[in-house]
């Protein structure tokens, strides 16, 4: 099996993780959460495709149960009731509605364009992407995003909770990575990761490093100045999980 560090998509993950998350403003992180909603839609679709391709795969069935129509993000004020089951992209959609006045129209346009590009990929490539997302790829991205210092407002509070919970899902023994790594992601998924990087850069260009920015015509609406930054170490996962446990017991 190919190691992530030896793949082209692994280098894109490094680019995303080394962005200026520690300097991100509350407004920039809201835009990131808005863009992430569209990523979350394609994640669900890709997982559904994987389950359709491998209907007898017990591990994928379990992963589906923990990502779709699940109560593992419930309850959360203003979003889900106790034991309410929702898809994870629906959780993000409801979170954004808590502060809909902050939404920027062009991010909806960028996100729609992003989904069109993702849906052009073959079912097998989209299925393999799940392994690259769950086998430490998204966990690393989420840990990097959690370095942002400002999470003002109910929508960002919910998004931060979403990130913390997913770090927990992917860090525990028998976590989500172990349920999907057998799909064996390879360089065929690189274009999906590149599209994700483009999506984030379009939503908050100031956060992404200059060498991670795509061409301006990759997506509509990509604009704004960017400032360089040195890569920062990611927060320790144990520290993040401890914080999650403390917030849950408060």
C-alpha cells in the first residue's frame, strides 16, 4: 500500500496544513466553514458511492453509520436535538443558518462549481478518496484548522465542535481510518485534494500560503491578496481530545 507521504495528494495535504491558520480571523474561519459545507456534501456522496461499489463491506457500512444519518453530533444548541440523527453535511448546513447573514454569495457559487468538478470523477476514484480522507488526511487538516484563535458566534462554535469530534473519531482505536484504509488511496485522488485546496483558497485566500494557491481561473470568484507564512506545528491530538472531553462535561 502506498504511504501518504509518498503521494502527490500527501503534498497537497501538507500545503493545507501549513497555511496561516494561527492568524485566521473569525470572518475567514466562517468562510472556511461555509466552503467546507460543500466538501462535506461530496464526502457523503463519495462514501455512498463506496458503499454501492462494495455492498458487502462491513467496515464501510459501519463508517456510513457514523457519518450519515447518525446522532454522534447530537445534541448541539440550535442545530440538533438529543438523539436526533442527521448527515454530517446537514449539521454544517444548519450551523451556517445560525448566522446566515455572514454568508457570502460567491462562496455558494464557488462551492457549486466545486461539486460539478468532483462529480466528473469516476466512481472508483471517488470511493478511494474516502481512504485518503479518513486515514489521517482530514485529521491532519482539522488539527491545523483548530489552531485558529477566534471562533466567535454560534456557527463557528458548532463548526469547531464538528472538527473536535472528527479528530476524536479518527484518533481512537478502531477509528474511521481503520474502516476505510483498505480502499487503498493512490494518486488518482490527487485532483480531489487539489479541488479541496482550491475551494479553501477561494473562500479565504489570505489564509493560504502563496505557493499553495491555484490558478485564478480554477474556480469562479477566486480573488484577494495573500501573505506568506511559515509552517506551524499541529496541536497535539491528545491535547485536542482532552479539550473535547472537558467541553463535553461542562
